[in-house]
């Protein structure tokens, strides 16, 4: 099949697909989003699981209708499926938009399988519509695992079997003999991060930024102190690497406005290990504390460690200096 496939989708679903295409790094050589490549990869990696889920649902309905006389069973099944389809349509109601994509050589097996085996009493466009809507209903970190399914499965297999891997990255870097500690999701469920030890130090790489994974026969080995840092990193925020220098609790004084901001600003928020009045204590990385609290202005004051307080002071100092150079006369 080489001709384009045209379908209609809820606008919200199409917007999510386009955003995922860019966020999960499906890019052309000019760095613009490659939506066709993204959609074909989605189909390759998801059509089997999606269809298996559909079959499992049908089997459950058939079991529920087991006591219905056989002569009425087929019509009862069709009626239930129509109700479910109607409910699905109502849940995705809104403005519909058109989308077309062209199957590639890589997706040929999947598209043939869909058209000649998996399609049951519906149009091809309807099948793809439901597949894309089903994908969009998953959390973002689960969608990333799905799109990079082969690499994710190899990495989790390496963790389970305790073996090393060889990783290649888009910039040409090859990490040979890496020991994988975990593939961990950020607390906000946005992306997944591969935590590995390369024989010298800990490394953190987004799952979408790993091009290939190859299993090696050598046993994985991660020093206890490095494993402890990984454990803290996962607890505080997998996207923020934890270093040996992150060994001092971070104490932050929040004003009443700062407390309100802390409750409101969820993204990348560290979890306090202790709250004493207006003093919040954290055991996250220095980078996480800086990135989070730099949005608070004078509503948050880093009391310790001193080096972190100085970093925040310098951040505001140089920002203020630039603003004064522009607005000093006003």
C-alpha cells in the first residue's frame, strides 16, 4: 500500500499528535517535525497491542453474554459494540479535522496486517481513527515508551538480566559497556529517563534521545554510592541528575506568597522532607531547586547550602543588571 490514508480526528487528538511528534524528536533534517514518520512509527509499535485490547474487550463481552440464547447472541454483541462506539464518539466529540499520512516501507507489514487481518466490519479510516484516539488517551510517558518500544524493552531486559548494553545517541556518541540502573519516569509523567553508569560516572539520558540499544554479555556493575544517587534521583525527579556534591539538605524560606506559589506551581516541584513554619527542607539536586525556585523571585530565599544561595543571588543580579540597562531611565 503506497497511497495516502485519509481520516478525520478530533482536533484535540491531532494537536496532541503534532506536539508529540516534536516532543519525541521525530524530526526532518531541517529539524522540522516529521509527522508522517511519527505516525508510521506509532502504527508499527501500537497496532498489535491496540488490536489485542480490542479482541480482549470483545471476548469479555461475549463471556458476559454467554447466557443469552445463541440465536440472539450475535445481535446482542453488535448492539453492545454500537453502544460502546457511540460512547467513544461522544467522549471525543468536538471539532473534527482531516489528517492524511502515507505508509512507508517500514510500516508495510503493519498496514497489510491491519487491512487484511485486523479489520473487522469497519472502514480503514475508522480503525486508524480509533487507534490514534486510544494512543492519545495514554499518559505522555507511556506514549514515549510505546514509540520507542524496542529500545525500552531492551533496556528493561538489561536491568532484569543484569547485563551491560551499548548505547548510541543521535549526536554520534557511543556508550559501550553501560550498566542500566533504571528507566524512570518524571513525576509529572512527561518523559522517561535512562539512568546508567558508564564505568566512571552516572549518566542520565532521555529515552527518546537513545538511537540504538545492544545487549552485551558482560555483567552490569554499579557502585553502591552511584546506585544510592540514582535512588535519590528517582525519588526527587528523574530528569534531574544527582551528583556527589548534592549531599547537603536544601533549606528554603518561603513568604506567604511563596507558600501559595509552592502549592500552585506543580511542574518540577521538589518534595519537602521537612516543613518548620516558613522553612522548607529538601533533599533534591541543586539544579532542581534552582530551576524550580528561580520563578519565585523574592518570595523564596535559599538559606543553605551557601553555594546554592550564591548561585541564586547571581542569577537575579545579572538579570537585574540587564533590566536596569534598558529601563534605568524610566
